[in-house]
C-alpha cells in the first residue's frame, strides 16, 4: 500500500498531514522540506517528487516569500512577505495535483519579530477556509526558540488554538538551530542551547497535545544552518530517541514514538546522522543551502560552457551574423538550474528513504 491509498495528490491539510507523517514513521522514512523562492524553484521540486514517486514538503521563508512577491515591493510591515507566501501557496495548490504527488505546503521559521508575517498568512488561511473548508497552507512554523521556554510554549499554544479548528499543522522549535539563514543569525548562540533536553520537549508535548494532535517539534540536537566542514558541528541525533523514550514513559506508551520530530539544518549532514534521526522519529528534514547551490550549478555551468554565445545578441564562434537568442532566452538557462536543483531534491529524498512511496 502506498501513500496515495491513504491521502490524495495535491496540497494536504488537516488530518491528511498527520496520516502522511504517520505513514512515514511506520515505514521509517522522512520527507525533505525544500525552500522555494520562485515558481521556477517550486516547479523543479514538484518535478523531482513526481519523477521518483514521492511526497514532498515545499516551504517558504520570510525572506524567500518577499522575493517570491518581487524585490520591488516594500516590506516594512511584512506586506511583501505575506503576499509572496500566499502567492506561492496558490501556485503550488494549482500545480500539485497535476504533478500527481501529495504536498505539504509549509512556512518556515517565524521568530517573534516576524509575527505580523505569520498573522497575515493565518488570515489568508482563514479566508480560504471559509470558501473551501480547508486552509490555504498545510502548516506553519513558529520559531520562538530565542524566547524563554514558558513564553515560547504560551505563544505557540495561543496560535495553535486558532490553527487547529481549521486544519492547520503547527511546527515549533525548542532549542536553537545555530548558524545564519535568511537574516536570522544564531552564530553566537550558547553551545548548551543547541541541545534540547527531554523535559523541555515533554513540556511542549503536554501543552500542545491538550489542544490537538497535529503538531511537530524541532528539537535541537546540535543543528546548524548552512554547510560546514566535517567535525565542526557535533550532531547528536541519538538525543531524539531519548526524547521519544522520555515522553513514552510519561504517557505509559512504550515504543509508541509519540513525537513528530523535525530535523533543521539538514544540509551537509552525513547519511549516518540522517539515518539515526529518521530511526528516532524524524518525519521532516529541512534542506535549503544545498538546493540553493544546486540551482546555481546548472546555470553556472551553462554560462561557462556557452559564454561565447552569451556575450552579444548576434555573433558567436559559428559566425559573426549568427543569432544567440536560443542561448540567452531565460527559458534555456533557467531550465538548466531547475534540472540540477531537481536532481539534488531527488538525492535528499533518497537519503531519507523517500523514494517510490506513492
């Protein structure tokens, strides 16, 4: 039985998101969450998922959302980020069924200072729900990990009470992901904060499970955004197993793996670290840095190979009067980036065991 026997193709919402993650846990695989910044990158991700017959998570960051809307728009009140995220969600909704794959449409890290962005997306979800009986997005992430634990949980619970009735999944973070990404800089974070304690995870679980079952926890185990040299980052994915065991004991449900866990900063991780994380209940792994570079590779290699055909509109090694339009047409060189991005998405899926799951 494949996942399409359980959930439909297209953007998933409500209990269908949980059914997808349950299927992943039961079958010991996870789904990569790929950040997109344009219709081009979104289409390349959908293409990869279709080609290897796999579900996929597509996500937008606050900065990526603003880019999706266009850098020419003002964003002083998060208006461009709101519009870009909503535009991305509508685009993915329009195309996901055509590609024939289940998609989780997600928004990435939202720190406290970015809550106006979150509020705008949530308003769009509620408006969509009134018309379609489901939200526009599948899920949203609140990253209040820089706040005290009590405040983090309090704000997450407040939003989850609003999200749960319309079928939105909540992802939250407890403990800090190091490094820098999309304007959020945790390079100076205290080392201890990079490793979440089981007691903290249980406090989150206790508060949110009282509201609803559709939530996941990004618990830090040494994660860092970006790519790093081997040995520079100490990932401890075995900690995730301890979180599961701790909560199982509290619930008196041994072996149940009650937590839906998220792996942030997946770029640059070893295959063994990924496998251990998945075995301990990780159902989602964020990949951004590696896919950004992959998109560049195709374009870079095309430009380097065809530079003599890209210097002018007319005139190349084949003749001074030969036109170059078939080389500088964006549909040609952008497509090369889509191809290499798509291949990197397939690699991420393979690393997580997410191949042939439809």
